[in-house]
C-alpha cells in the first residue's frame, strides 16, 4: 500500500502563488508518473500536470506557463508550483501515482483563488 499526503493549499488572491506538496509513504518501489489532478463541483476530475521518471512533463492547456511540476525521488515527493493564479483555478487538488497497475490518491487539498 502507498499513502499520499498533500499539503500547501489555501486561500490566495488572483495573481498570487501557492506551492503544493505531496509526500508518498508505504510500500514504494518506483513511480513512473506522478500527477496532480483537480476537481471542481459539477465538473469531472481534470489532469493538471504530470511528470514521468525521465522528467518528461505534461500540462493542461489551461495552466501552461503558470504551473510547474517537479519531483524529488529521494523524498518520494512531487510538487506543484502555481503562479499567476486565477479564480478558475479554484478546486480541490489531488496527488496521484500508479504502482503495479494500482492507482493511489491523496485526500486532496483545497485551493481557493479570490478575484
């Protein structure tokens, strides 16, 4: 089993920044990809950013140029630096990893951007 714990969410004004962190623990062997998703009420869960073990990154079009994903394999952690935040970024953000074809999710952290 793998446990994921997110931190770093909060309330920020439009144009501000937040940094999300996700630490994995438990039976860890290797994660090919580590991802951040978000969900807003009434909408489906959206992939925000993904980073593979080869440091290949992918971003949703809506966050390109504003968000930066990174990972520290020594700490089994993934981060999401969010700059120039907009009200439409308001959501619950979830960390996700896959290991041996099993999905693991964090509990989510709320990000609220006021206009």
